[in-house]
C-alpha cells in the first residue's frame, strides 16, 4: 500500500490506524463503496444470509479473486482472536492486582488508623482522667 493510510472516508475513520484490521479495511474501502455492501445487522444469521447470497451469485472469476484475498481475512481473524485472548489474560491479571492492592490499602488504612489514634486517644484519655480527678477533688471540698 503505497497510498497514504489516512482515513479519507468516515467508514474507514472508525478503524484504529494500526494493525492488520486497518490495512484490510483500507484496501476494502478502495475496492467497493460501503453503500454497495449488503445490509448485515452483525447477527450470525444475518451474516450467514449475506455470505450465502454472495456464494450463490458468485462467478468463477470472482471466486478465484476471493480465494486470492481470503488469506487477508483469515490472517485478520487470527490476529483479532489472538489479541482478544491476550486482552482477556491481561484483564484477569489486572483484576488480581487490583484485589491485592485493595487488600494492601485496607491493611495500611488499619495500620495508619491505629498509629494515629492510639497516641491521640491516649493523650485525651489522660486529659479526661485528670479533669475527672479534679472534678472529684472539687466535689469533695464542697460543703
């Protein structure tokens, strides 16, 4: 592809401009206008219907061409599948790490609370005890 890979049409602009998917989408967008594509609602049944229609009205010349470019689609599908599996592993790893971090944060909060509150409470307990003792002495000295 010697042409610029910048997206010229809105359909191509929706693809990330890296990886195999973009390269295949760029070639396809130059081969056929999006407006000429079959309506597919992304359900397996809709896709199957569109593919069967293509197969039924396929000429020998079109079939030969399709077989030559089929490797591009299979390569993209394999890449997307491998990336999806890798992403799933990454998500699980991040979830595990997040769980460990949450536990550590809770532990640190407890340690911090104990470290801050113990001297604070101890100092105020002394003040309260001193005040109560002074009150008791004042009550005893009252007639």
